[in-house]
């Protein structure tokens, strides 16, 4: 759990440096944003995925990217100092965060 929080925080910080559509005021804000994003993904996301299952199946799962963007926007709305420019910024940032977390997860698991 702690490792996933650290990896998500690093991914958020990396995205703020690489992509201009997302901004974080400080490292503390990035940690808070990672916690809030984790809670949203644990509580809200499963309900949304279940409710949008037909459209996700119709789009062969691509609608899940939209759901991820919505979850990132919700986290930005809840956390002061964590800003996402708009829908397209959230979509691109959530994609980058997902890829970075997956890569970091793979690196950490391969070393242990």
C-alpha cells in the first residue's frame, strides 16, 4: 500500500514536469493527491465502471480512459494546489500516470 502511494506520487510529480496540463504546488500536495486518487479509485471508480459497463464493452474498453480522466479531475477538484487544465489534459495526464505507475511497479517487482 505504501509502495503504491510512493509510486503514484512519483508519477504525479513526473507528469507535472513533463506535461503542462497538470500542476502541483508542492511534494506534500502530490502526496495528498496520490492518497485522494487512491481512495477515489478504491471507492468511486468500481461503481462508475460497473454503471458504464455497456459503453465500455461497446468501445472495447477505451471508455475506461475517460473514467480515469474523470477520477483524476475529481481528485484535482478535491485537493487544493492540484490543478488539471481540462478534460483533454486530464485524459493525457491520467494515461501518462497509468503508464508510469505500471512501469515503476514492474521495475520494483522485478528487483524483489
